[in-house]
C-alpha cells in the first residue's frame, strides 16, 4: 500500500515538474514563433516593394524584349517573301505561353502594388495598433505552439487569414480572432504525453532557430539591412530603378524602329 502511495506521489511530482518545464519552454517557443513570423512578414513586405518597383520594370523590360523578338521574327519571315499577315499567322502561337506567363506576373505585381498603396494610406497610430494585435495573435495561434497535427493544420489556415489581414491593415478581422482559444490542455495529460509534448516543443524551438538563420541568408534580408543602414529619405531601390529605366527607354527606341519597318500602319 505504501509503495502505491509513494508511486502516486512520485508520479504527481514528475507530472508537476514536466508541466513547469513545458510552460517554461512554451514561453521560449512563443518568443521564437513571434520573432520568426515578424521577420518573415517584414521580408515579405520588402519583397512586395521590390516586385512593385524593380520587378515591375524588369517585367516591362522582358515584355519589350519579347516584342522586339516577335517583330524581328516577322521581319525575317517577310524578308523571305511572306506578307505581314502571313508572317503574323505563322508566329501567332510561338510566344503564347510566354505572353500568358507575363500576364500572370503582371497580375501578381498589381496585387502587391495594391497592398503597398493601402499600407501607405494608413495612419501611423492605426498601423501600430494593427501590428500590436497581430503580434498578440501570433503568440496565440501560431501552429508551432501546439503538437496535435489536426490543430496545427487548423492554425496554419488561421495564420494565413491573420497574415492576410495584417498585410491589408484589416483591424476588424484581426480583432475577430482575439476571443478564440489558445493552447492545448496539458494539466490532465499523462506523464508519457507530457514527455512527448516537451520533446516536441524543444524540437520546434530548434527548428525555428534554424529557420531564423535561413531567413537571414535570403536576398530580402540583405535588402532589409540596406534599408536600415540607409540615411533618412534615402531610397535604396532608386539606383536600380534608374538603371532599368535607361534600358527600357533604349529598348522602346529599338521597338519603335522595328514597328516602322514591319507593321504596315506604322510605315
């Protein structure tokens, strides 16, 4: 009987120790989840800005290259004796997939431009409020904070909606998530389950630290550092924009000349 009592006391003590360890590790996990998610979102916004400003010009440059190539092909076919209409029919499918790809890329840039424009229109006080709520929600709903696979999947979908609302400064949607439940229950779990939860949390912390290191290796992190080091009112993307604009202007001149040589209504 005494052995049974001692065993129960030992089990209860071990469970309490495990719960204390889990709660301590959960705090660390929340810190790292928030830290990594904030960095990823910041880099995502930098990527948006790059795509809208530099990427938009790169796409225009590629579109000009494609049109120049199309016209050059038409010119070559016409030099072989084809009429303009015959040459167009011959080449009409050759560039279809590339044109379709560029259209999709332009649609993506338009969406990113809309996101940036909305962010620029928001007052600083509102922006700070949105960010504060968003950070609380990361600590509440991040999928890495729970071990259950079904709950992880559910939270991944919630976090997608939360991040989308944050990128659009949708405070009402963010506040909608504040009243929802947070972490899985551990007080009633068995010792084996508690040990499994603790190991999973420790492994997740390691994975988050590795993800943090990988994010810092990305090209977008290097742009983040450039923006932080730049003096006030210095635009780090401006030089790239100017160089690309110079190239675009030159290609427009080449394109105009080809149009005059090839397309009947331009002659």
